[in-house]
């Protein structure tokens, strides 16, 4: 197991290497991005096999769609735009200081830390790593102990393609993660639960390390009064059941008109039958990552039923515990005091909450902690604008689910308890850069008029400046 002193030594080596080349030229950064691209393309099959083994069952198609494709797409986007991102940007000098010139110069921070969760271990390592490398940084990446096969493979692959002074992968348990979080990095990005995020932020605060937190929360899916109802149900089922609901931005619960519960149940059952025939034995439906998580989800379901909720199991077949399969289940008649409505579910349980008016649905969402994502299905533009204006969420997809995370020109991140800061594309480049302001004084300038001793001429000039604001 990696010790705290080993981690400190590695950080020192990366920091020394960064000091020798603190502003890597674009060809150097591009070469690192291409090395990452090669790593993924050459070992795509091994990556999928390792993730499948860690989950018990994770379909290769989902790994390719949800991890390999967005990872390669992020690299391609950075290669296409990174050279432009790193150029100094002219800014207008204030009128009183003309003809001076000003600019913003993006500068690498140095050594960036990335803490990776277990649910999408490739993409949530590669996504921020792409942004960090495009910005010219070195990186240390702490993988999850809950995906031991993939974490070990990724460490080996990175070591083959990168010197440890450029990119290093760290494996180990919670003790290693705690020591890792306490290192004086130049920036730390954490993806995971809100509870662990608090610990990470507390550890980083001792060094005043800037932190980006990508957390979670209870992301609602609102079906509006004028929604395309069958499509809304289908897209919610899709967003909920990929990776068996183990997605930080999966719809956590549904808000729909009070008289549509039966319609929703029927349409959801039909959608599950189309997506996952014979779901209990279907190799394209993922398993729950661990016995502990499986037991937690079963407890949430059973506690809700015991407290008066009704469970509608979707799909056919039995519910075998090996390899930790959990059938999709709608929970109706839920109450806010139930555990399933208090904590992020992170699995294939979907509570259904009803409303009388869209204003009621907005009030329901707004009365709760800001979610990482919000989904709205509605064809009336005025209603869409009302929801967008009156709710706060990390990101929103209208008339679909999940896809705002795949947009390279949009930042991805939470707000309040669902996270702080963001990344992806240029937003990620800026997260891992210091935008250094530079003021260039002109040879001919009027600053001499502001020097002491302060006489009548100075007071007239100051009055003029104050009038102009």
C-alpha cells in the first residue's frame, strides 16, 4: 500500500518536473493527450473486461457508450481547441489608464489531484485528466478501491504511456485516500458522495488547496402538463437504468400530474420490457457494484414499503442476489420522511411524487437541496422558462435525460450541496489554469499627474475622475 511519505515524494517529483517546464508548449500538451487517446484505443477491450469483472456484470456496450466514447470525445475536443484556449486574451484597459494594454494569460497551476469514484471509473478519471493536461499540468490520480481490477489495470496502462513525473495513478484504501487529500496540491478535483466530499474539502483546507467538488443529490425529473408523455417516460427509464441507476445525474425521483400515475407505471413497464427483455438474466443490465450497495438499496425499498409505499416491480424474472441484480422498481405513495426520499438512491429504485400544478412541482424542488441535475419534459415554452427561472440545479436537460453532461461547450458541475466548480472543455481548462491578469503600461501615460504633492491640478483631475465614476 502506498504510504504518505511515498505520496509526498511523488508530489515533490512532479512539482520539480513542473518547475523545469512551467509553461509547456502546445505540441507537448498535445502529445500527452494523444498518448491518453492511444492508451484507451489500444486497450479498450481490457478496460471493458476489467470494469465488467468489478461490477459482476457491466455490459461492454454501456462501457463503450458511457465511458470510452465520452473519454475519446473529450480528448478530440481538447486537441481541436486547446491551442486557442492557451493563448493570452486581450482585455480593454479602463479609460483612465489608456493607452495602457491589458491581457489575461492562462497559466498551468502545477500539480493537479483527481479523486475518482467507482461508478464510471474510466471516464471520471480521463475527463478531468484531459482538462488538466490540456492546461499544461502534471496530475496524480487516486482510483477507487471498489473497482480493484480496473484501478490496477489503469495504473499499469498509465505507467506504460506516461512518466510518473507527468501522470501517476495511485491505488489504495480509505487511509491512502485520506493521506492523498491532505497533500498540498495546486488543485484537487473530487467526484463522489457529499459525505466524503466534506472530508476531502476539510483535509484540503489545511493547505488552502482549491477544490472542485462533483457530488450528487436527488435529481428530479418533472413531467409537465403538456409533455410528450410516452417519450418522457421512455427517456426517464433510460436515464434511470443505464448502469443500473449508479449514475450521479440519474433521475432520482419523478414529479408528475396526480392523475397520470397509472399511465406512468404502464408506460415504464413497457419501456423496461423493450430495453431489457428477460431483465433478470439480461447481460445488458448492470449489476450493483457491491454487496453493501445492494443491501443498502434493498433496505431503502423495504423500509419504504413497510412505511406504506407501494412497489411496482418492472421487468420479468426473479431477483437473484448474485451477481447483485436488482430489478427496476417504482415506488408510489412515498412520503418525504422516508429514507428513500431523504438520500440519493444511486440504484434502480424510482419514487413517484405527484403534483396538482406545475407551480407545486417547482415549489417542491425549490424547497430541497439544490440537485446536481434537473430534467424537465414539457412542450410549452413558457412553462419551460418558468421552471428554468425558478429552480436551481447544477445542470438541466429539457425533454431528455443525462445529455447535458456530454456537451463539451458546457461546464459540468453542481451547486451548493451537489458540488462546487465545474469542468469539461474550455471550462475545465480554466478550472485547472490560473488566469493571470497582466497590465502593460504605455511609455506615454498620465500617471505623473497623480503623484504627490497633491495640489489644485490634482484635485481638479480627481474631481473629473470621480464624476466619470
